C-alpha cells in the first residue's frame, strides 16, 4: 500500500477559502490520497468536487477542544454525514478522560458513532484522544472505550494541542486496539520519514497538511 493511499489530506485552518478547498480536492485526486479532511462547513463542496472519485470526504466534529455537549457533537456528525461526509473525526471529551469519568466518555463516543450511522451512507468514526494531555493509562482506557462503542479508528491528536503524534503513542494505541480498530496518526507529520515511522508503529492512516510534500 502506498503512503499516498494512507493520507488524509487536511486543511482545518479558520482562514480556509473556497479556493483552498478546490486546491485540496484537486491534489487529493492527483496524488491518490485516501481522503480530504475539512471543517464541516466545506463538506458539501468537497463532496461535489470529489464526486465520482475514490477520494473520501472526512470532517471534524467537536473540534478542536472536544468540550461540546455530547448531543451537539452527535447532531454535527449526523449533519456532516447527510451532507456527504464519509468519515467523521471527533474530538473526545478530554475533561471526562482526565477525570476518569468513563461512563461520560462512552456516552460521548457512542452518541457520535450512532449519529454517523444514521444516514443512507453511514460514515466511519475516528476518535481523537489528544494524547498530549493524557497519560499512558488514560490513552489505553480511552482506546478500549472507543472499540467498545464501535469507532473504526482511534487518532492521536488534533494538531491544535500542545503536541502531536509520537511513535510511542501510536504503538500503545495499536497494541490496545489490536485488530478491533485502526490507528490514525496526526499532528506534526511533515515529512516522509516521520510518516513511515508512524506507519511502522501501527498507524493505518496519516493526517497531515503536508501530504504533497511527503509523496513528492
């Protein structure tokens, strides 16, 4: 499998314009990226631009803080899927993880997973743990809950926190989920060597805005 086919080609900056989204989608087609990852306001446009191509449309929910009501996250996920999102990257309730309120974490993830599956074309869910704020035990337990709730992926980072993906965290996440879920590494991946290290550690997907540089 090529690195390109494992990349979520990403633009999540607040200043993104229509021209940026058009360029992102054109590059995704050109290089054969797995998906484009955009904020939900751009889902419909990206879906139209990528119609008929194998490139998926990914969007973020509860981004970047994760500190939204669980019901609001679920609505956001359902709306995104209805507008054409194939993949939902949700930010977990970080405060609940830090406090060990695992029932609340389960409520958060399960509501988004259920919402993502409602439409005629169910979207897969990746749960962003934001590992820079968590210890190893919290990362592992959050991963176990994500598997229990039916999420297809666990993801390292938003890229907006105090740190991004690390090889150590990717390996821990993969060891925890085993063959029950996949791992997405994101945050600070800007070159091919780093992407390859994440893949070697167990990542099945790479989220980055440097996809063209990596494959070039």
